[in-house]
C-alpha cells in the first residue's frame, strides 16, 4: 500500500542520525528519498556490527526506503548534478551549517534558482541568526547545552547524557513535521520556502514544556524545573527480587493504589490529598512508595496491581523488547531479506494509517547502489556518467 507522501521526491544531503532518520521517516511515509553520499559514504556505514564493509548496524537503522547516489559535491560537476536534480525534487534536506552551505553553493538562493517552489530544509546546531550559528554541534554537545545533562544533576545524580541520541532523534522528528507543514503550505499556495530546524532550540523547546515551571510567569512564581520528574526518588522501585515501575498519578489512581495495598490512611494526610499537594511533597511521597514496594516480589506486585488498572510494568531492556508480547502480536519487528546482507531485523513504522499505510519498501542501500540509475533519471548520457566516474565525482556499488 502506498504511503501518504507518495509522489514526493526528497534529496537528502545528510549523515549520522538526525538527517538520515528524518529522511527515513519521510521514506516510510511513501516519499522517494535519494540519499546523496560523498565517495567515502555516510560515517554510520562503519559504526557497529557488520557482515560486509560499509553496511554496519547504525547505518541500517536510519537508511531504509532510500536510493544511494554518490556525488562529490566539492567538485563543480558533482554540485551541478545535484542542482540539476533539484529541478525535479520537492524537498532538499541537508545538515550543513549555513556558512558551509553557502560556501559550497548549496544555499537556499542557489537551490531556489533551480526550483522556486522547493522546500529547502536545513537542520544543524543553532539558529542561523544567533551568535552560535557556526558552532559545531553533535548530540552530546546539544544535550549538554540544552539542559539535559544538568537535569540529571538536579535529579540527584552526576551530570550525564541520556543513553540515547535523544537530541538527534527529537530534532529529526521536528524536521519531519516541519517539512510536511511546508509541503502543505506549498499545496495550498504554490510557494516553496526555506525551513530551519536547529538542534539546540528544538531541544530547549522540548525540555521546557515541563521545566519552565515557575519561570512561566513574569514575575516568576518559582524556579525552573518540574519537581515531580526531578525527584531523586523518581526511579524504578526495588522489590523483594528486582525492580518495577509504578506511577499512580491522578487522584483516582492514588485512591485505587492505596486501597489495593491497604494504606488508605495516607489519603487522609493533607500533603497527599490532591495533585497540587502531592507535587509539593513529591520527595516524601515517592520515598514512602519506595519503602512500600520492597514488601513484595515483582510478580506479586504485577498480580496485585494489574487488575486495578493502575499504570505498572516490569522493566524491559533492549533485548527483552525483541520478544515483548505486544510487539510480537502487532508484528512490530520486521524481517527483511537484504540482497547483500542477508536476513536483517527492523522496527516497523509506529504510525498506523487505514488507507495509506506506507511501510518498508526498500532495504538500506549499498554505497552508490543506485548511482547509475539516478544519473540516468536526471537525464545524463552514458558518456557523461562515464566521465563523472572517471573523475571520481560518482561511483557505483557494482564498480
């Protein structure tokens, strides 16, 4: 079944995770994504386990539903090919810093001169009109700059990064909705535009949804930082034989939980009687809960709390998710037979569409797997393709 973005062509000039994962999501939704790679390929082709050189696990995770075209954009002929391809593309997505894109000749003015209604999306570290515009930015740097690392310290730990490239992936999803919104504007008006998705500002916006807190007001009504999620006692609770996650949150949850465990007297304490009161006294409440949870085994708690329809779960590690009954029942884990890599496992797209499902149409490509095919689509003759090959502007996976 075709996806909702069928007929949209995306040129992706990105690497690592942010841009590639954003482009992969657009591909899952049906877009024709052309991945422009330098002769050395995306760096993630070499990160993680691999059966063959250039096809490592990190690359496989962010590059399905794409065709790979090798172009050395530092050579004038390579840049000219890309600009020619822009004439038939709907979206250009890149992760070059603004000054670097201008030096390369891939700034918005140059691209819009080839196709005025193109959606031109640049995603990089900081907004281009700020003093940090040309600072290099990777996930760890943005986690540190945006507050992620310090939030860990505020919660009672040493400053540290989340063990996930959360800045890359949060920004990637922001790229997806920004591109789709710009395409919708073009559908209504015929106008293309430049779109900017900076990592730093995206992560600040993401974190300050809850952590602006008392600073939401002028003058402030308190400090920044949502007290419940910063409590040092907010963590999986120890049981007699392991750990469990439980989160009574609403008044109804707390009534049900405390009645189920025989501790209704806590409800009569003023500091625990309402959501507002519990938020003010969250450390004491969570500390109390941590003592209670040690009185039974994990299985005993699940047997007791599941029938009460309370938010509770056992803990899962990454390996546990491969056999999780919910994911198995919904066919979330997809097996692909890759033409060069053999059987590989991939997560399904999480979104369900009744009429335009989209899904996995192409496995992650080998470097330059589609170079010749795409250059022919761009109108180049075989003689021109051979000349680009000889000059090292392009290459093919098949030599």
